[in-house]
C-alpha cells in the first residue's frame, strides 16, 4: 500500500476460485490475470447481502411477481437521479439487459428490415439484428480529439428505407463515453428524421468517472423521442451482482410495449426472488457506496492511463478502457497478450480489431500486477518484427 493513500474497502483481493466465476475460470490452471468480462472483483455492499439473506429466511423461493417495493425503488431512482418521472405501466421487467435489446429488435423487426449500430460496441449488440432476422448496419464511431463520437453524416448515408432501429450503448461500452445531452439531442433528431426506433442500453448509467460528465437518459429529453424508445436499466453492474439478473425496460408507447411483451412469450423466464431482493436494495440505496466505488475506480483509471498513455482515450464512464494496439499490427492483440499472463477482451469482437478492452474494476494491487505484465508484453511485442515478416 503506497503511503500516499488511505486503505480502502476495495483493496481487498477476494479469492474467486471454486465459485465457477466466468471471469476467473476462463484461465483456470493458467497464470493469466483476468481483466476481460465486465464484472468487478469487489464485494457487493453489505446492505445487498443483508437483503438477500433476509429473503432467504423464508424457506420457499417460488415464482415471483415483481414486488411493489422493487417498482417503487426503481421509479424513485429514475426520478431522484435524472428527474425523469414515468408511470409504472411503462415498465417491463426482464431478467437481463441483453435479453432486453434482443427483444427490442424482435419487437420492431420487419421483413427486409435493418438495424443501425455504431461500433465498436458491447459485442452482443452485433449479433442482435441477425437473431431478429434483420440486417445489421455498422457505422464506426470517430475520434474527435480525445473522445469517440457518433458520425451523423456517415450514419445518415448508411440508413436504408427499411432501417427500423438504432441501438445505443450509453454510457458507451467499450469506449467509455458518457454522451453529452447535446449529442443525445442530435441523436433524437436523427431518429425522428429517419423514423427509427431507439433502443438505449443504459446499464452503466451510475458509473460516471469524469467530474464534468453526467448521465442523460435519452428518452427523458423529449416526449417525441420517449415515444419511440426502449430504455434498458439494471443495477447489476453498479453493485456487482450480475449473477442475479434483473433488468427493466422503460417503454412509453403502448403498442411498442405490447410488441415487446409479445416477443417475450414462451422464451423469457421471470426474475427470481433473490434477484429482486438484491436489485430492490440496490435501487433504493441511499448510502454513499457508489460514490466510494467511483472514487476508487477513478484512482484505478489514473493508474491505467499512466501505463497505457495515448493508446486510450479518457474513460468518462464505465470501468472499461478501450486501448489502441493497432500499431502492433496484430488483428488479435488480446490473444497475443494472453501469452504474457494478461487476459483482456479482443477488440475485434466489438467491431474494433487491433484494440483490446481492459476492465479495471479490481483491487489496485491486482491491477498493478496486470499493468506490469501489460507493459512488459507491449515492450516485447513492439520490439518484434511486424507480424507479416515473422517467420515460423
Ligand atoms: C453495455 C452492456 N449491456 C448489457 C450488459 C449485460 O447485461 P445483462 O447481464 O443484464 O444481460 C453488459 C455487461 O457487460 C454491458 O456492458
């Protein structure tokens, strides 16, 4: 522990072996530190464990309707955090946000239809149109100084007559952008002009790191955009309970809501009582736990930037760094880095080949070990001949 900072609850390294953790078991038996999938290596707050334990005091875990206090906690959260007041009837509860955007695509799909997606993006977005029998139109984000932004001209040019849906990740995974209200207004106008539905995945809304950034729910901007938007929320990222899937779609338009619900029939299971208990406690949280988490993540972000430098843009939101390794000349840099004991997400899976995504939501000591390996790997890979000239 460096002398210049106080110990933190987030410094504790938790052994996740024998929990069948997706993140850690990917490299079971190998000396590879995992910084890939977006789950944090931090303990959930005590008040969530208590809420789960209290529910477990009842011995029956039956099929469960959405509890009233869940609805109340979520609606109050939306109002408290963003000043957005919505009626209960707009809510559709679902077991996950990925489920939600796949349902959105199915709900609005038409024969010959297509879906517009800015890339790079959280990789399940990319297969969503195909699952709904729709074409996918991927339009790259562009770098404007130190920020990735939507390219409205390119998106307009890419739009076709049958384009039905725009899929937004905000805050953006993997570039870490928290889109500003002005950009979202421009997007809303774009969707209206091109007659597009909008599916807005806002799962990272509460993890805003940049002091001058904030989260704006796009549907709260104006009733006209709310009428064509499916907004998706969950507390599972912020409170590190992704194994207790619980999410909610906010859909203002009755017909769109009906079509969304129809797409669920026979496929989407209900949410379990423990997941409801955990997410209710999370949305009702009035403590400063999230602020403490964000403070810690800011420190980690600083460490990552010190090592990664200009290869990444500053992360405004999320705990994910999008790192440009295109100069190394590998289409699969994450696979190369694995050989040096660091497990990152492959940028190509997000539509950004040559990049890697690093999840820095872990104790600083673990992050520092990973960053040391990353530096070592980069030094070695950069000093190699370009891949085309490597001989066997
Ligand atoms: C942008 C984004 N959306 C959705 C998810 C997953 O949501 P869920 O587990 O509720 O399906 C993630 C997880 O990393 C994510 O980063």
